[in-house]
DNA sequence: CGGATTTATGAAAGCGCTTACATACGGTCG
DNA sequence: CGACCGTATGTAAGCGCTTTCATAAATCCG
């Protein structure tokens, strides 16, 4: 009509190849149902017309989009970046594409993001953690959108995760074994964040098992700076010999603060992390932390979600964590100098 | 038909609200064109029916998807994770959603990803760097898909980036000024990667300006380990006093290797990075590096892409880099001990 | 107060594809 | 050799929405 050529459609291809639109469609979606000779003609026509199927039309007619969505708190946190990367790569390349949104740890925003992704045709969702307004789960259920929860475990909903409480408990156990009794914790913000809360509570419980409690607890937003500041406060106000951190970034910040305060790690103070991201092995000394299989979790989540999308059952997967005893832990300094020579 | 209620459609909403489908559509897409009274009725109907528009139908009829795409080499590299995060947040919340794919630095895979995103309805793309088969650009042009290139600069195509060569040149300039002459470089893989190549060439040119050349150059994949290994090799085979690294992760690896080899940094050897990601400020000593405004770049790219999608002109943006002189640089150790006391 | 505007809504024609279902055509087998 | 069957392709009916155009109602103004 206008001089600007409009895009080729199935009809154009069908006409040029001398077949019906149904055959063209079949060539694209179920090539084995078309004999090679015909298929060749069609493919040639597609090539010469530079044809690509219209996404909307295809989605409308087939009721499938091949889009799956993920909402994470932030990509700035390496654990999510790595998990998402693995998640994406676990899907068969051409078949699915990944729609990503980040919520900045804001429940309201997360909710909007979820709705936005579903509105954009996501046929399955990966979400982080369990903490969430029940209405959101209800909404998802109404729309029959399958989802899998990651970075957490133990819920009746489908998840691919690990046990935050058990992981931190193992770490606290080791610290207790070293002889520490004056222990503090720098935790991530626990509100609406079951991972952080699980770690804090798991640690507290482990301590309670030994008849102890934290000398101090700081709850701070994710970040190097916040970890450093929290460490300074804690040290200034409590006679602690060990600081358990809710994640590696907080621990790295604490470690930096310790250095700047002239404290030797681990001789003067023990500092531990959680996650075992890259950062943990470049601090000096290297960070004692808990390894979490973030990548593996991402791919397991992908596998599980695919099953759910296909209407199969799909079993949640619980991944193990592992204590990485590196260089930031040691027995507490003896205050009691009357000990045997 | 079946007992399983199928989803509500515009028709259902229209019927319940006692209006036409056109009005329902307008309520959703241009509320100001419907008087409040009517709008209320419609919204109520939408609520009671739990209606959400069908994505495919909407895309088909309106020829818009509200999906924009991005292909990065990997999310594991913090620079991309941060850039993407900012990119995503720069779009008006409900209006767009971000489709992400990672290419693992594989041009072939990148190409497939680009096609997959466009096939999924992406109406604009963010790509990393310029190096790319011209056929890809041709393809994009044919389909009239606007795109913006990030993390690089100087091309005639729309970009939001910075000058890799200038950034590294400033760093090399400083190292030369300190008196170093025996210099080596650990570069990222340059094939198909204009960022790495720009940094390597920029450094080489800066050196040539002082009549020098590198004593050694290692070209290695991204990673802490590869950086460490390259550093060991370089030190073992060349009498270098400074090692310029193509990025912070390589530099952090080199720094760790230096520590393990018993070298003091910066007294024995100067090590520099590029990017200024978090990691750069937790090494010990903190890394001397080049700051790149990754987040800012992400949001500028988003702004530019939106203009292009809207059919406006849109001007490329060149962001400045900045030398961050921290703790890993110093004058070279004097071999000549006859210097004045 | 009547004709000219403006504004709110409705009717209906697609958007470009997928997919029953129908058809045609060889080949099999009793 | 005819009834039957399987396979390759065609016909055409939607999928659920947006949008143009038409119409009806409200508003304005001389």
C-alpha cells in the first residue's frame, strides 16, 4: 500500500511457496510433519522474504509465549546474578527467553513486577524466598501461573534451595567449638526476607543450644559500608571475640573495618561470612564462610519450573551447604593469662 | 464449556459492566477518554472477574509488546550485572519489561540470542560492544529493531559508553610517571571483544608514546584464577615492576598471587585494575583502578533506547572514566642501590 | 433556542498465526 | 480389485484484543 514495505506474513510465504498457510506453520512448528520437498520450498520462501513470525499472533493462536520470568531483589548481589545466569542457561536455548525484574527488596514493587511479568506473557516464574503476601500466591494460583521459589527451603510450595538455618548453625557450631563465648552477629535486614531471618534465627538457636546468646546483633542493609560500620559499632560496645555475618559482603566490610581499626584477623577477632562468593577468596586473610551452590540452585530451579510448566508434578530440591574453613577464624584470645605456660 | 472456568475476556467484562469492548479497552489504555462513572463500572467488573488482558492478543492488535531486550556476555561479571540493573530500573515500571540473555562471550550464541529476543517481541535491544558480524546489524536494520550499544564508544551506531583506550591510557600514564619502565599487562580475551582490545591497545599506545613496549602480555579469560596464574607466569619470565590488568577481577587475582608469592604490593610490584567494582576496595591494599560509571551507563542506555523506540533521533552518550589512585601503585623498586642515602 | 461542536460510547473489522477438521491420494490387504 | 487406512496438505474458524469510523448525547454560542 505505502512504499514502506510492510513485513512479510505467513500468507506471503504460503503464496510464494505455493502451499497453504497451515503448511508454512507446520514447517516452523513441527517440521517432521511436512515432507522434505515441501519443507524446502517453504524454507526457501521464508528466506527470500526475510520472514519472521509475528510474536503476538503466534502467542495468541498457540496460547504459549515461551517466556519465563524471574524476580530477584537485585542483580547487584552476586549470588542472584550467578543464580540467574545459571537459571537462564538451563533452559533450552531457542525455546525460552527470560524476563527479569528486580524488586529492590520492596514487597510492593515485587508484587507489581510479578504482575508485569505475567502480563507480558510469562508462563512460569522464579521468585526468591517465601516471605510474601498470601494474596500474591492466591493471584498466581488463580491465573494458573506455575512458579518456583529459590534461595530458601522447607515450604510446601515448590522450591529449589538450601537450608539457611542449618548452614549458619554449622558455622556457629564451629565457632563455639573454637571456644568463643562472646559472639555478635551482623545480619542482613530480616523484614520480608526469610533468608536473612533464617540465618539470624539459625545462629541464635545454635547459640542457645550451648546456653549462650549473642552479645550484640546489628541488622543492616546489604553492602560493604554497612557491614563495616556495624562492625565498628559492635566492637566498640561489646567485648566480642567473634562476629558472625549474614553474608560475605557484610563480612568483607567487617574485615575491612577490622583492618582499619588495627585489629588482627583472626588472632584478635574471628569473622565469618555466608555464600562463598568470589569476594570471599580475595580478602586477606581469605574468608571463612558457608558455601552455597548458587549456580546449581539456579539450574535446579529451571528444571523444576520446566516440569511445572509442562504440567508435571515436580519435586522440590534441597541443596547442601558446606562450611569453608579458611583464614578468618581462630580460637579466642585468652584474657586469662594465668593459663599454663 | 468444561467445568474448568476459562479466563475472563474483554467480552465478559464488557457484558458485566454493560458497555462495549471498546470502552473496556479504553479504560485500560487511555482511562482519560472514559468518564469516571463508566470507568468505575468497568473497573469493578474487571475486579470481580479477576480479569487480566491476554498478552498475545494485545500485542497482536496493538503492535506493541512493551518488551525490551538485552544481551550481555555474562551476568557473572559484576559490571554487567550492575549495568543491567540500572538499565532495567531506568524504564518506567509498568510500561516495559526486560528480556535478558547471556551469550557467554560467544558471537554465534549472541546472534541466536538476539534473534530469540526479537522473536519474543523485543521492540528494542541493548547490546554490549561493537564487535559483531555486520550481518547481525543488517538483520536488525531489516526488522527495524532499534538498539543501543553499551560499554564502548566511538562508533557511528547509537551507543552509551566510555572510552576504554583513554581510560587505560590515563592509568598507564600515571604508572610511567612513577618511573616504571618494566611493565607487563594481563588482558582479557580480545577476540570479538572490543572492550578488552581497546584497553590493550590503549595501553600499548600510551607506552609507545614514551618509547616503550610491554615486557610481556598475557591474554586470559575473565576470572580470579586466570589472573593469578597469568601474574605468576609474567613475574617468572620477565623482570617487571608493574602489571597493568584489563579489569579488576584479573587484578584481584594477580594481587592474590603476589601475596602468595611473598611479593609486597606496592613496594615490590605495582598492580592496577579497571572498572572499579566492589572487589577493588576490599583487596588489601585497596586496588588502584579506573572507575567506570557502569550504573550511569545503564540508565543512559535505557534513556537512549527509549528515544529510539519512540522514533526520535537520540544522541549517543560518552561517559567519563576516572583514575582511582588507591593502594597498589608506587614507584618501582630501585635496583640501583647507589642512589643517595 | 437551534445549529455547530465536542465528547463519550458502540459496532465491527481486522491483527497474523495455529489447529481442528476435511480432503485427496497412494498403498495394503483380504 | 474394492474397502480401508495412513499420510501430506488444504480450508477456515477462531485466538482476544485494539482501533477506526459512526453515532448519540452533551455542550456551546450567537
